[in-house]
C-alpha cells in the first residue's frame, strides 16, 4: 500500500549537495552553501539537502568550536530566505548553542517560514568532544507529509528505523563520515586496510540499507575532502590523524534503489532526481531488536566506544564553554 502526500502528484524533484567545508569558518561555509542551494533551486529542485555540519567540518581541533551558532542564526535565516524565494524546502545540520549546551541540530525549513528541527541523539566518536545528544524523535508532520531526519551514524542504528517506520514519506539525512588515518606508519595502515575498506562500504551502503528498512525515500548529502587533527588515545595523549571523508551523496527510493549518486572522491557537486514521496512496506524485514543495523566488526565497535570515552571529558572541560562563547559572538551578526 502506498501513502501519498499529494493526491495529484506525489513526485518531487530533489537535490543533494556535496560540500568541502572548512574548519572553524562558519561565514564562508554558509556563503558557499547559499550559492549551492540557489543553484539547485534554479535547476528545478523543490527540496534541497545539505550535509551534516554544513556550517563547519568537525575536526579534532579546538577551532571546531568556532562554528557554534546561536539557536537563531544567520544560517537558518539564509535557508528560510531561499526557501521562501524559490517556494521550496531546505535541510541540513549545524552546531548550535541552546540553553548552555551544544547540539548537532538538523534544521528543515519550508516556503512559508516553517521550521522543524532534530538534535542528533548520540554524538559519533570524536564529535562527542563538541556537542551533546538530544532526545526528540526527529519526525515532523509537514505540508510534504511525514518527514524524518537522520544524521550520519543514526542511519546505521535500529532505533532510528523504529522511531520513523510507518510515519514518514521522506527521510532527510546528512553525513560527515571519515575513514582511517593516512599518516600512521605503513605496517599500521596495512593492518587496518580491510577495516578501512569495510568502513567505506558501510558509508556508501548506509542510505540504501536505511531506505530498504524504512520503506521511504532517502536524500543524503555528504562531505568530501581531507580532514585532520589529533586522535585522542587517552584523556591527555593523542596522535596526529590525517584522513579524508568517504561515502557518497545519494538519492535513494523507498525500495533502496540509488537514483543519483556522487562519491566523496569525486569532490564537491550537486545531484538531482525525481522521487515519490510515499511510504511503502519495507523491502527488508530484518529484526530491529539490536543496536546496529549492520554487523559491525569488533574493531569499529571498539573504535566507537574508545573515542566516545576519551572525547566526552573534552566537551565537559573546555569545548562546551568554547561553543557557548562562539555562539555569543555570533549573535552580534544574527538577524
């Protein structure tokens, strides 16, 4: 059975933008995103997806906190202005300060000033040093129908499917998915090669497997390019970590068919496709009573837990305060 959001035409032209964002320079990243959104609308898109953290790459360096914005900010104003001007919808996530805490907030705006938001529930690895998790379900009743937000590794956790399934006709998603180090000694890199290959496969397949289990189309926007910083191996010790983003910006239908794709290795760009905003019976009936959708290797599970453990104190000791201060400075230019 198909649940349509529009009795006459459930098909929409959509776009997903792949960005190479800078660390610590929110104004430049917002300006770049604005030009890409305008370009997508002019090309006929009605819905435009930006990546997770489109206002600034989250690298394990102190400058990351410089991109924290207040809850009302110039990035959201820009999204609303373009949505109103072009009669469309725009979504993407950013670091925001709200009530003295920092959140990874996905914002979805519409042509009449509508604004919906979702705070990512669990920060991923070194991201935990820069924000805390939210508790909303990320599902909204909009003029498009039910729309849900899933951010990066939310795409590979069963609890995300459980909160969305049967409630949405569209999933707006974005990723910020890096891979293993390129600057560590050769024997170490060789030993991690198979894990790196699996991580790349996992990032590319995440929106496909998510759509197959959700039964609704997925628009995913990704980052590309290099990222570097200090890999924390303890509370006071670290190693230089040079890497790059993997995965792909993709538009996937409700059965998991990829309609358009741009790999992270292809660099910045925008993809387009026509999708049916509808909810179908999921193609996959795999049980959802576990934590991860895929069977993660033990190394990736250990990496996840170790990075979460050593990054959380950084947020409590310094990055939360730095983010609050950055948001206060940004209020001086917020509309």
